[in-house]
C-alpha cells in the first residue's frame, strides 16, 4: 500500500521528456500526433492524478493537439472535477484548453455544471478567469443562464428568460416582467459585486456586464460608490491568468506575470463595448482627481488606445470633458504630435483629431459610436449635461452638428478647450505642416481627406480662422496639386478622383479664401476642360457658393459653358433627379394592396427577429426606417405619433408599409413600455385622421368667398 501511494517516478520522467519534445516549433504534424498518442497511452486511467501533479502541462498539450476521439476520454474522466480544477492556479490552464476544444454537447454540459456556482466562481481570483472564458465562448441563451444567477436567486430556474430577444433582455425589463422587488435584486447584486471589487477582479467581460446592469438600477450613492472603487483598479496593472500556458510553470512564469501587470487594466478592457462603457462612466462621473489619475496611467500608451476601435472613443471623451488642458497636452497631445502621419491615415486614429475640429460630427462617427459616447449612468444623468438628446447630432445634408459632452464638474467652455488643445499646444501648426507634406496622398484617401478638410477650413464654423498664416500655404499646396495637367501614367487628377473631387468641392463651399486661391491657380480660363465627370462638381460649386465674391469670380466664364450646353448647372440636375423620383413614386403608388401587405409582413418579420432594432432602453426608441431623420430618439408615445404620420401620409408605398409594420411591432411586442397602455394605437390613428379631416374642412371653408 505504501508503494502504491508513491508517485511513479519513471512515468514522470517519461512525461517530462515528451513535454520537451512536444514544444518543438518545427515539428511535423505526423510526428506530433505520434507523440501525443504515446503520451495519452501512458496517462490512460491516471488523468485526474496527472492533472493535479506538476506534469499537468503534458496533459494540457495533449488536449490541445489530440483528435476528438482521443480527447473524449479525457473530458469524461475530468468532467466531475472541472470545478475543483478551475480553482487551482496550475490546473486552470488545463481547464481552459478543455473548454476551448470541447464539442458543443460537452460545452453545454459544462455550462450546466456551473449552475449554482457562478457567484462563488466570480469572487475567486482564479475561478473568475475560467468563468469569463466560458462566458465569452457561450451562446446567447447560455450567457443569459449565467447572468440570471448573478441578478437574483429567484431567476436561476427561469428558462423562458433565456430565449428573450437581445433588446428585451435587460435587468429593468426582467424586473418589470416578473414583478420582482428592485430593492431585493439590488441587495443580491451588491453581495455579488462587492467582493469582486474588493479583490480587484474587474478585468473580465462578465464582470463588466454585471456592473453595467447594476448601474442601471442603482441609486446615486451606490452608483458613485462602485465607480470610485473601480477607478483605482482600472489605473493599475492586472495579474490575469488568461492566455497564459501551464508550461510557464517551468519557464519563469513570474516574469511573464510581471510584464503583463505593468499595463493599466484600462487599456485591456477597451477591447469590448462593455469595457468602453465602464471606462466612460468612470471618466464622466469621477472627480477631477480621479480623471487626473486615469490620464496619468495612460502616459506613453495613448497611441494604443487611439488606434483601437473602442479606445479611440475613450480618447475622444477624454479630450472633450477634461478641464486640465495642461495635463491633457502633456500626456495626450504631445504623444499624438509625434505620430501624426500614422494617426491621420488610420481609420480609428483620425477620430480624436477630428473631434477637436468638429465635435461629435455624424459625418465621421457612426450612430453606434455616438450612442456609446453619450452613455451615462441613469441615476447620475442629472449631473451630466448632454443636451438630453441626439437630435442635433445627425444632419442629413452637411453631416451633423455637435452635441457637447460635459463632465459632472466641468467649468471650462468647450470652444476655449478646443483652442487651447489645438493652438496653445502647437498641434494645429504641426498638423498644417504634415498636411502640406502629404497633400496629394491625403486628398485621394478615404480617411485622410477628412482631416485635410477640417484643417484647411479651420474646424466647425471656422473657429480657427486667422490663427496662423501657414493656412494659406496649405491652400496653395492643394491648389498646386489640382493645377497639374492630366496624364496617362496612372496618377489620377485631383478633380477626377472620387475622394479628392468631393473634398475640394466642400472646401469651395465652406472656405471662400481657398476658393479664390484655387480659382486663380488651377481653374481660371480652364473650366471647359473640367466640365464633365467628377470634375464638373468642383466647377459647379462656384455657382452654389453662399459667398457672393466666390460666385462673381467664376460667373462670367461658367455662364458661357452653361449657355453652350457644355456644363449643366446643379439646379437642373436636382430638378431632373426630383422628377425621376416623382415618376418612380407614381409608378409605385399603382401597386396593389397585396404587394404592400407582403412588404409590411416582411418588415415586421425583420423587426420581430431582431434584424432591425427599434428599442434601445426602457423608454428609448428609434425608427429603423428613418436613419437620416433629424430627430433620432423617441419616447414610446412620440414614436407612435411618428409611425401614424408616416403610415398615413402620401409617401412611397414602401415607406408606408415599413411604418405600418413598425406600428404592429410596437403594439404587440412592446406592451411593457411606459405609456403603451394609455391609448391603443388604432384609436390614436383614427383620432389623428379625424383631426386631419377637420383641419382640411376648416381650410376649405375659409377659402369660400364672403367668409
């Protein structure tokens, strides 16, 4: 018996030799498969013992590289013990590989085994990594089953909620649907979140999701307390075990952890939208010293944020709300100045620069990005002045207007802050020099043209006009590039390129000084050469300019081209497009009611399946069929009124069918919205139509003679 308890030294030595061989990078696949098969044969029947021994790294490598048929016995042997193995800092790597390589059925059984243990795993420094790994790999219903246990103990057996639509699966909707007490849910979530915050286990996606849902129902004191506890953890490094291999136990694992811990956690969580929202909540609702601490932790790492999808939005918010411009200049602006060229040509890197010139412009930011930037904690919303709506953010014709982000204790004027960050830091002059050096490339690229336009025009409403004389040099450089003759060597002319022609046209309309320079350098006496194609839009912009001096420059020469039929004025083009649209609408109006009903059914199916989303909060809706509407956000009753107007008006049949489908969707699928039970939609529609008829009858009566 004593001999049987002693470890098999020969087996340990053989497995260590196999471990070294398996780690060779230049090994052929067939040889690796033979070694894996040999190792599994030696470990057969001893999987649990080896998993808890120092040679567990061999089993980890075998699980990673073996076939499904070889992996199944390992999973069957270790499945009852996976929860215990998840709590050990050495065996956790083996569990990671087992979860990652598991079949759909095996993974579902592992998720089922977590029932009743989610909260305890989340509070464990090692177990939280396994739980988050499973959460990221899980399907949507499986994610909901894990989250429901963290919301309330009463929801663990609610299978109906796991199949809810994404737009309706939120904590507020669950509380209203099941009639739960908000205070009891808040108390339960506090007992779950508080140990997590005390231990600093805040680097995982599942933790971010739970904290964000907690903030939607928390009162001011509780929300501020969570945010204040989060900020110290976000500005420090993390010792997360994710992505580390069990083999590191033999190869200086402490050095690997030390290297990872030098990076602030804030950089790591910006890879997801939940992490972005959490970072924005801390930045907006934290105190001035909290924001100072956040900014200092990002020193020398701001470029990594600026070039990422979600990190650039965090930098935008930072530039928009922090009053300490000296600190922002030292940590952010000075770093960005050294790598301007990389930023200008990058899809995400250009956003912080464009924000300084034209804040929250929907020409440069998508509706989703604007939605994230305007995220706020509901209980603290009174402390933040967002203008309370996004109505002015989307402008159909010119690409949007600004909606200024303001922090809870912000005192500085946004325009003054922009001028200090651009002019006082000399960023504007460096940008001008960079644009002069790369003017041809900037004009012809999709991302660079926007930065060039804002620099040349001087920002929103030309608030930087007259700051420096170097702007005239930039205007002259653009005009000289456009003055080059057309060639056949593959270099596209500035007026013929898709991007540059539209950018130059915008500059002519918005900057009279540039328009005059371009006319004298490139267009005077040569307009006939550019009277067709994309270049005709550049020439025609002189007649559309709101500035009378710009019009007078080109009027005499362009009028001769118009009279000769060489150049078609923009007004005639607009009339032709309008008449074509009217003809098409007349043809479409003759469609039968069957076709209209079929399209409405199709639109309703898209709404019901979640392909089109109309609801973004408890009482926050958007019309998915009117993305260019100036008013984007509606309450339930406001959207009902919009649907009635659009569905009953003399508009194209597709517009009417889409809004009738939306009306049905609101009436049947959003009965829990505030104000939905005040008046049935059919009754409101009938009331609206009768009101229209009365107003029309009154108008006709006032037109009769003698009245």
